[in-house]
C-alpha cells in the first residue's frame, strides 16, 4: 500500500465517530455518517471497493438493510451489475425467504425475494460494519438458499474484538477499516 493511500485510510478511519450507549446501554456504535458525508471520503471508500471488485466475476450485489444500501448501490452502478436488497421482515413486497437471527440489539428476521438470484449467480454482499457477524451470516445463508454462489462479504469497517469474521468462516470477508 502506498503512503498516500495509507494516510488517506487513516484519515478516513478518524472520520468514523464513536457513539457510546447507542442504541442501548453498553453498545459502542460506530457512526459512519461523518465519513460518507464528505465527498472526498465517500469517493475514497467507493474507489477502494471498485478497485477490489472490478475484475472479479460478480453477477449481483446484495445489500444489507439499511446502510449497506449506500455502498452497494454505488458499487453496483459502477460495475454495471444488479442489486439485491436484503431487508428486515415486512419490507419486501413479493414472496420471500426469511431467516431469524440475533442482532446486537435483539431478535430480528432478514428476508430476500425468492426470485432475486438465478441459480449459480455469483453474489457479493456489501454492508457498512462487521460486528458480531450474525446479520452477515444470515444474509449469506439467504444467498445460498436462493441458489447463489457467495463470492465475498465486503464491509467498510470491522470491529475485530467482536470476532464476526470467525463466525463467517468459510465465507471470504474483506474490510477497508479495522477497529
């Protein structure tokens, strides 16, 4: 990695704000809005994602509700591929597969349209933060349930102490920032 890129990534990392006790007591929330609120940093994030994935065979990008939509939409546009929303229960209007999981905040259910993926398509999952890995693992299992081949899970930031990457094994993971 070049010095300029390394320096830019450190400045990007400084833009991620800590919010203690949000959304509940004991949670240290990583707020990405200062980073995506400045054009130069949003462009840096997207440039890194694009350079990583532009030469890989990706048929569709799955976006995890809701902040994953920010990066997945821009990346899908740049790569010229489709986007698949993975949403919380009750948000998708057509026939869905659904899987329950435990999030950092309680019990949730993620859903995906049953016809979102053609069997054998190569799918990349994008989200903002990898924490415990429960949400990402549920999204990966939904991709497989639809018949897709998960090529990787990509994140802006990873909270390494929470060991989410271990939970996602053997799925390949990538994160731009590590905390």
